[in-house]
C-alpha cells in the first residue's frame, strides 16, 4: 500500500503539524510506503497572528517530507496534483483544519483523482472553524465534494461533516491519539527545578495558544474565587497569545492575582512541554467552543487529570469523575470542580483513571481507520 499525506508538517510548528508527523511515523512502523507533502507557503505572513510559523525542532527521523504546496497559488495546486497523480498512490490523506485550505486541497484532490485509482480521504480536525466567517459556507463544500471518505477526530466533527456531505460518503469517528512524542514522564521535582518554580505550591495548567474561544477569561474569573484562594495553588498559562494579552492582564490585576498567575507568553518548545505538564496537578481547558484538543492527548500521555468544559467533543474522552471533570463553561462550575479537586485530594484517584483511559488512544487505531476506509 502506498499512502501520501498532504498537510502541514515539519518544519511548521503546532499541534496539527505534530499530528501529521506522528501519523506518518506510525505508518512507517507498520511498513507502509508513506510520503508527506507539506507547504512551501502555508499562510501569507499577514494572515498569521503568531511570531513565527516555523519550529526549531529537528526534523522527524525516517520520514520523507517534501515542501511543495503554495496555499494561495492555483497553478501550484495543479502542478502538485499532477506530481502526486503520477505516483499512483492508493490513498492520499488530506489533514484539514480550516476553511482557508479548502480550495487548495479540493483542487489538488480533483487533479489526483483523474488517475481513477487513488482515493482521497479527509482527516478532519475541525470542519467548521472556531472563528467563523462567510467563507465557511462557500469553501468547505468544495473540499468535501472532492473527498471519497472522512476520518473525524470527534463526534461533533463527524456531525459537521454530515451537514456538508450530501452524498453520504463513508466516514468514521476515531479519537485523537496520544501525543506521545514530547518525551517521557519526569519527576515533579525535576520539572519544578527546570521551570524555577516554588515546590511549596500546587499548579494548575492552561496550555497552548491563547485564543478567545479557549476561555482563559473564564478560568481567571474562576481562579479569583475566595474558595480557591485558601489553597496553596498557582495557575500557569503557557502558550503564545493570539489575542491581545492586555485584557487578561487587566483581569489578573483587578483580582490581585499577579503573584498567583504565571504567564509564559511564548510558544512552548517540544523539549519543554514535558516540564509544564509534569509540574502540574491538573490540566484545565475552559473552552467556550471546541471540537477536540491535542492538549487533552498530551495530558493523557503524561498521565495528568483534566478539567474540560462540556463543549464540542471535549467531554467525549474525559470520563467525568474518573479521569477528571466535565463542567459547564462558566466560572462557577469551573471553581466548584477545582475546589473539589483540592479539598478532597482527587489527584491520585484521577491519575489511576487517566492511566486506564489512555490505553484507548493508540496511533494504530488511526492508521487502521484510514486503511479500512479504502
């Protein structure tokens, strides 16, 4: 079997690029003939809100990654499609996560499929973006029509696909596998020392790029509750702000939390991820909207309890009261759960639950789903 993955990959940074590389690595392990075709231009710089699109990590070993796709050049899409078509792969997997790429991926797929052999599969992280625009009604149907089948990472995404796929093409839900490429579990003491933190405090972690829909404002409101202030806890916010940080900083100052909230406004390198997770007692995802989250799968890998809000697919993979909490997206509900976590010392019980649950999220489940669609 020959498979080509089209989507973001090294040297680009971020969770979806990491997902592509890890998926390709799993196919290599299974002795599949696998290539990755990624971007030579992913976003025009004026559309990218962060400091850089690129990772400083080493390229993953053993992978064939070619930078070919220009996301804004239709002539390039035809060229790339013809190059892939000549290789006559059995499957081309398109890792899709936002409307911007629908025209590019849709055209490449149409050119490829003229060989009447290759099947194109959409591996869908998000079908409908969190920050919606009028383009969401125009472009995604073009991409969906070009696919022969779909793998969705959450049931909510599967439902979103159904609203666009009028031909009822084959589609399956397979949960986001573990992000297990950030290194092994290290001791809390080692992690605390590395981050130069006070070991006398317990730490809650908000991790990843800061965007409005991720609800950091809800978490700060919750953290200011007097019921939590009696415990020796601090909040770590680790990730680059894709929003203006000023309102969050003003919110922290309003509550007098300057000494209780640690802000790391930067992209966290792959080498440092393990220290933030192994420092923390619980990972908090107070999202206002969601499909699924790679942060959850990093937490599973490092065997950390989680608090997630009951939006999108987040609650599908966190058994409430077993591996953590599933709460409503408001400060009061978040506070209630965090107070319960501290007062009743739920950490060890939840860690046991996380260890049991993490066995469900193997990468072989994802590769099996893709091959079965063929």
